[in-house]
């Protein structure tokens, strides 16, 4: 299957149109918005609103979920078989029998975009087929795993590959739950007219399975009371428009720097502390796009909380620990990287004074599978599959809610499990300063670099740096 990550970009900006309405997710500056939500707030009194019908009952529909799960298999297979005439779709009894043998599994040679985005997106459809039919997060997760195995065995004539299985299963769960929650957040069942239709379309783009079930249930455009899955969680959004310059330096030899326009959208979806034990009660979505020779969409990062704990809170000091499941996709002309990981994060906020706040974050955890650029092509790919662990840390300061400055570091030690005999050290350091003209408008400047060190047993070592600078105008809104 070959998918493009453009849909996520469309979804985020569609959301901006439906509501009266950057930075890598999970930075120190985000701690402020996260921790604020841990403080209990009185519920606003609702004005009496005419009730336009009863809320449809929520039931688990296994038959429909299974049918849609099968539809997510049948449509891409039929497209490859009868329209694209893709070689992988020439499935026979012999290929199926071979794929049923556990010894037939081998790493594939697909391009980076297919493996690191296409398969996770496909897995999100398997997950959502059950999630949007009344099943919980944990009950829906096996659908992504089963869908991945079924496709690897019966959907292709190629050998089943462990990288596809992990990317489709783990990545599908992360993207699926994120898009399911956003889809339910977008639609307000009490709205009418053109705005309501735009909400329905944006929600359908965010999660096609959920949108399909809204059509089948007669919910599309219907005015009635909001069910419990239409939560009141606050979402903070930031939209950047500006210019960026980047370069690629190998050793001491640098390429030609390039300056291009870019857009970036970041959403922070967060509940109060009482909901942190619910999977994905906090979600970070970060998407960046720009004029680039390699792809239009250059960054998709999704982080969803699996559990959370308030470690300590008082008037001047607050700590919050979050265990997160993470999906990263980076693809630009200078650098690319894709990974699935789990991380334990500690966010802290120190109120130095009424006008000054100091935020920090640290985190660490295993990288389950990562695709890392490989200078020396191996197995027909320009990247190696690796596994290892990562660390991160950062600090930020907020002065009068006007001036913001922050520094963030991310590092990883990754060991090749398929590709050249090698291991890698990946470091990312970023600094950002921002001045807010108002609560919604600000100007921001960010500089940083990716540093990749490749240690090869059979080739010369490689040291590469990818410095960049971004200047942008930012629009911030809560809804």
C-alpha cells in the first residue's frame, strides 16, 4: 500500500476552519498548558438549550466492525489488483501457504514513505473499525494487530515483514486513537447549517471509519444532544506561517543552504488529572509542511498518553508524569527519520513569581523500531532499521505571558537490526524565542540542528549535521 501523509495536513487546517479559532510535541513550554489542566475548575453553568432529539444509544457492533475491518483490507487489495495492477497483489494459494510459515518472514525493501506512514495509516483503519463501533481503546488495539498479520499473509504475494507488522500495529493504534478522538471533538451535534457540514467533513477526513459510521447511524447532520464521546476537553492550537532555511553538512563539507516558506500546526489535547489514567487523554499532534523537493509534508509527530500521575503539587511547584506512546515521521530534503517508541515523561512547573514561570521536562524510554538514514545502501533501502532507547530534556521560561524562551534536547542510541552492521547516535537540539503581541498573535524564531553519527563495521563512519532556522508568525487559539 502506498499512502501520502497529506490527509493529516488537510485535517488540521480543516479543524481550524470549523472552530472560532509547533515546536516538537512534549517540550518544556507545553508543561504549562498540561499542568494548568490538573487544577480542578468549576464547571460553567450551561444555558438552557432546546433539546432536539434523544442521544442515540451506544452499543458494541461486532458484525459491522468486522465488516469494516474487512473493507479496509478489500479496498486497497482491489485497487492494487484491478486498477493499479501492482505486482504485490498477485496473490496465489502458493504465496499464502508460504506466508503462513513463520520462517518466511523477512525485512522488506519498500520506500521510506510507504513503510513509515502508509502502513501506520492502514493500521489506523483496522483500529478505528472497532473503536468507532463502541469498543474501548484496549479492545480495539487487537484489531490493528490482527489486520496487520492478515494483510501480510493474505494481502500481498511478498514475504511477510516484521517492519510492516510493527509499523502497522503500533503506529496504527497511535494514529487511530488520535484521529478517533479528534473526529469526535470536531463535531458538535447541536450545530446546524453550513458550519455543521464543514464539521462533519473535517471529522470524516480525520477518521474515515468514524465518519462512515455516522452516516450509517443517521448522525451526519442530525441535531441532537451530544453523547459522552463528544467531550469538553480543551484543545490548544498553534498555527505558524513563515520561512525556514536548512542545510546538510557531512564532516566539514556543507551543501547549499536553502530557504523556503513553511506552515506548521500543533494541537495539544489535554484532560484534567482525573482522566490521565485513560489512554490518550492527552494527545500532541505536530505537522509541518513546506516547499521541498522530497515531499510536501515534512513532519508528523503524534504523542498519546497511556497513563499519568500527579507526583507533587503545591502553590509554587507542580510535577506530572506521563507514560506516552509516540509516533514520529520526518521527511525533508535534508533529513528523514521515522520511529515508534514508548517514553516516560516528567513535566514540572516552578512559579518563580506571579509574573515568571519556569518549566522543565525530562523523558526516556525504548525505541521499538526506527528507520535511520544509511549512507551505504543495504537490502535495497537507503535506511537501516534500528532499535534502542531515547532520552530528552528541556527548559523554558515564561515572563508575563509575553516573552517565552526555551531549549530542548533529544537523543537516541540506536542499534541496527536490519541493514548494515552499524549503530547510530542521533541528537537534536533546538532553541526558540517568542514574543506575544496578544493572546493570539506572536512572532517566533527557532534554530537547531539534527546530528547523526553512524558507526559502521564495514564502511567509514559518517558524521552529518542538519542545521536549520525558522522565523514565523504564530496564531494561537483554545477551543
